[in-house]
């Protein structure tokens, strides 16, 4: 809790950055698919999941506020009507996954030196968050449009996983390219 304000600001900026790059570069390519089933490379999922892994659960309120601002004020398209419920479901998926991992006493933070077991837990956490988000948001949006379509859940899952892994690899490449050392 010592650096709550700083961590919240950094997490929010990270979310806004992933949202901006997704809207600018990915959404124009996927415009037809977004209308019916979701993105295959959803970068804002990384903006939700990775700050929670890096800074902890304490950044969730700032991330939720950032996502509300991004989707309600910076989203340039009129594709979804009830975005805020979908956002709430997405953050609940992260909270549920966090609770499961804490219940199982699995290490899911970047606090210690990363070992192979930590990487497994990080990937499993990303997969669990994406699976829960895919199932819950897919079910919600299926009922919202009155069409039962399992591909919505599948595309949410795939988009969250690919977006988060893409951003994680991108950040790792930046860190290794600039030889950034952590304290």
C-alpha cells in the first residue's frame, strides 16, 4: 500500500496505452468482426491483467475507472450499447481468478525473481482470466443480442489471450533491448 497512488497512475496509463493502440491499429482491421463477435487481438485485456499481476489487486479500482473513461469517452465507434456491464464482468473475472489463485496459494506476482514456476502461474492466470471473461462476457453479450453464439465466448477468450501475450512479449523485448534492470 506504500505506493498505491503511483502504481494506480502507472496502471491507468498502461491501460490507456493499450486501449489507444488497439483502437488505432487493430480495430480498423477487425471492424466487421467486432460488430458480431469480438476482437482476435484484444490489447486492453493486457491493460487489465498485467498491472494486476505487476502491482497487485490494489490497482483494480484505478483500472476499472480507466476502462470506464476509455470506453465511454474515447471509444470512437457505436458498436456496443451496454459496455459498462461488460466491463464489470471483465473485472469480476480478474477478481475471481485472483481469488482462485490466492485460495490455491499460487504465486502470481512479479515481486520475486521470475522462475519457471512463476511463468507457469502467470500464463495460467492469464488463461484463467481470459476463460472466465470469455465465458461470462460471451454469455452476457449472447443474451444482449438474443443470439446464442458460442463463437462469441471463443473469440473473447482468444482475443484476451493473444492480446495479453502479445503485450507481455512486447514489454519483454523492450526491457531486453534497453537492458533495463529492476531494483
